């Protein structure tokens, strides 16, 4: 395997740095600081300490026996990222970037958020480190995820509703970048997914790879061998790349990223960037993108605010094009059925994002054998989604 | 590469230099509120003393732009204005008698989707003298620079107050002019600029023999005068786009349309009063 990204932040033809000149020096400084500190044992020790004592890692790799038996013969494991402090994998990256910001002497952080999980994680870490925090969130999402807005405010963060464009995650990202351009002197941008200009996709991957590193150790302990298949939901793709990356060199381990098909990939209402998108530049990097023939970015649709994004991390685009990973769509309805299935078979309410990964496994598991081992990244817990689930169940969800 | 100067922008800068004047460079979002009005506004800007024009291609995700140009983009996108339409507008303006050099301002993705071969073939026969691509830093621009040179169009580099040691790398091999971003931030009117903006501009001057223009946030005649005294060109964007926005109700009504156009002309004319044109 070729180690990616290269010095220019390229994953094959993807990635790079497509940003206004005003940000270039900040990105270069960030990259230099990251390279410097990531080789510093004290930096890693501080992150490890917080991941363990503060967030509660390592998270369990749980054999979901009742779910497995319900779906056939394959053994299905759940990597319980939902058991992290703040309820999702997002804290892994927020701790990493927060400590980096501290090392760089920054006292203010900003973040974009969709479902609110990354916003909550960043607000949490900002409180922990005594930093000022502003979170940009699409106005539409502030309504869908009102509880997370309140959480962020409780944690001392300022939540800025974004009213431009589609008023969802992509616009929150645009607005965070615009704010950063104006405050690049003293502000650190804690980007929440494996997207954006170099070095973010690489950095976020490296802060999230703990998911895959632990999984490898845990599955070897439990089964004495590596799994046949890893399955994870992909919006921007940070939990998926964190799970996949440590296994990229293991040819026998299949990888499937599950993206949101919304109301269906043949309708205009989906977020299936890999299935229906094409190469384009968006929010600082080259990747697959949902766009029209003129290069205008299209609106994405998903019941899950965290997957409602027209772009995807450049490393996923690379893994798709070299055919190392496969990307498949799952609809709102399928995700909702899978969510309920996990509730009743295992007593776990997954986040709507993670429910997409379960839904795909529910489709393929019946055709697998007792020798097959699948690991699903259960990226977050579903408490934040209970209202959306209720509305959907009652048929009141319009999108 | 030819040394003969046929690019209209280069000729304009040479003429202005002989006259001791700085270029007034207004920015317009093409198709805001509609294409016919854009053509009429171009005539007004020329009459108001513009020396060249930036034609903004509306984009769904204008990262470098503040709220005023975002809104203009959104209005123009309702009628599906895209790169090709903008180039056609430049050509139509030329056919209607405009002598101004046109600079196409576009984000990179619309160019990429058109395909670089198609894009440059069209740039070449649509009276485009320059290109500004705000999300294409020098590290990503080698292909665009080479192709721009081949068709004799100037790919205008942007330098920011944060560029510091990058300035030399950015201006090396550039053509047309160097665009200095006045402040940290997105486009939009502002009352103050980056502290040390004069030193910044003079450091850019030292790094290049090309004309140096400044933009981002310049909205008043005082600000234009301040920068015209130290630069070869001053870009006024959001302030003009806001003026267009303000008079849309007038433009939309046939009875008041000429009044709306006149207000745009007067706004631009007062940015550089006739008596101060010769600095």
C-alpha cells in the first residue's frame, strides 16, 4: 500500500488544499504543528490520558448475539463508540484537536456541526481546556437537534445558527471557514469530519484511528483472527475512516461504507455522494461531490442530520477508486427499521447515522455463513434522535 | 509565449500608468437580478468611469464571500446562471460597444465541471482578459496558469496580509496584476482594514513589477482615494452589489428602471469624483 496523503495532502487525485489564500499560512502552520506534536510523546500521552480517564476508552467490542442470530449465522460485533463521553466517536477527534490547539497557544476554538455531536464534543473539550467556543450549526439542524443545541449552550459554547444556503451541515462548514478567515490570528478551527483542506482529512483520520486500532486488538483477542468485514456509516466519513484505516493493508478484511440514500438514490432526496456524485472541489478538497452539470453543489437529504452532506472525505474517494472499500446506499426507511431492530434485539438505541450501517448488515447477513465475522462501527447513541424518530414514526417527518 | 501585448487588461494598465491614474475595478454578480439588467449595468459602470470589470459567476457555496455577494449569487442562481452564461454576457457587452477589459471571477468547481479544455476554448473567444479563482491557491494552480498563458489570459493571483513569505512564490510568473486582499476575512464593506495594510501593499510592490490592485471591503470614495494613491487598481465589489440589491424594486418596474440604473451609475461615479481622477 502507498502511504497517503502525500506532501501536498493528496490521496491519489483527491484531497489537496482549495481555499482562499488568507487561510493558506494557517493551514501550513497547522500542518507543521501537527507533525511536530504528533511525534512528541507528551502530546500523545495527554491525549491517551483524556481518552481513557475522561472519555472512558477503550470502548467495548460487543458481540451482538441476539442481533446475529436474528439475521442468520454470521457473527456480528458492535464497536461501541456510542459509549464514549458525549455519546459518539466525535470526542476522539475533538480531544486530539483541542490538545493541539492548546499546544499551539490558541484560546478560541470554532466548530461546525450537523447532528450536533461534533458541536457537543467540541464544546465539551473547550470547557475542559478553558477555551472560548463558537459552534456553527445550520438553522434547519438547530430545529432537528434542539436538545444538542441546549447541551452546547449548557457547556458554555455559543451556538450560531447559519441561515445561508440550505441551512444544514454544508453551510455550517462554509460559515465556520468564513469565520476562520476573519479570525485566523487567534482561533483554531476544530473540524469535525475527515473532510476539508489538508491537513484536516489526515489529522482527523489519525485522531479517529483509535477505533480501528482497538477493534483489531479486541477481535484478535475474541476470535483469534481479523474480521471478514467492517461496516460503518459515511457522511463526511470520520468514524468509517477511523475504523478502516488500520485494516487497509489487510487484504482479507472487506470494508463497506454506508451512505444515506434518504428517500432513494433515484429521487432528488438523498445524500449518496459516492453512488451518485462525481469528482469535484468542495470545502477545500477534491473528492466525490453531489453537484449539477454546472458544478453547483446540490442539497443533500437524509433523516440523519449527521449524514446530510453533499461531500465526503477524500480518503474515502481514494479507497473507492482503488477498489479497496465499497460504498453502498441505505434509505431513511431501511435505517429506521434497523434502528428499531437493534433496540428490540439488543436493547441499544443507535444514532440514526449508525443505524444506516446496521441496515446494510441486515441486508447482507442472511446470505453469510457461521464463519463470517462482521464488525459494525456503532458510532453514536440515539438519544439525540428520539424526537426525530418519534416524528418519523408518526409520519410527521416531512423530509 | 509572445512578448507582444494584446491583452486588453495589460493595455489598460499601460495607458493608466501613462496618465498617472489607478484603475477603478467594479465587481458585479452576473445575472443579478437578470442577464438583461447585467448588460445595462455594465454600460452604466463604463459611463461612471470604470476602467475594467470583474464579472462574478454565481456559485452555490461562495466561501470567500460575505452575505451581500452570497445573496446576489442566490438571486442569480434562481435563473440558472453558470460559467458559460457569464462568458456570453461578456461577449454581448463587447458587441454592444463596451471597451472594458473583463475579468471573470469564479470559484474553481464550476470551471472543473466545464472541463479545462472547454473552459479555455470559451475564455479565448468570449473577450475575457483575466481570471480570478479565489479558492485556487498557487500550489493547486499549475495547470490553470499554464493554460491561461497559452491563450493569453491573465490568471490573477491573490495575496493576503497573512501571505508573508509566500508572496514571492505567488507573484513569480504571474501576469495581469496582483490582487491584494485588504483584510483578513470575506468580501464585504468594512470601516477598517488590516493594520499595516500599507506596509503589506508596499511589500507586494517590492516583490513584483506587475500592477498591484487592492480589494475586499472597499466601499467609499475616501477608501478608494486612500488606496488609489498607493495602488494601480482598486476593486469595489460588495458596495456595488448592495447598491444593485437596493434598487432591484426600481429595476423590476419598467416605469422606474432608468432611475434604478441611474442610481447605480451615480454611486459608482461618486466613488472616484472626476476632479480626483488624475492623481
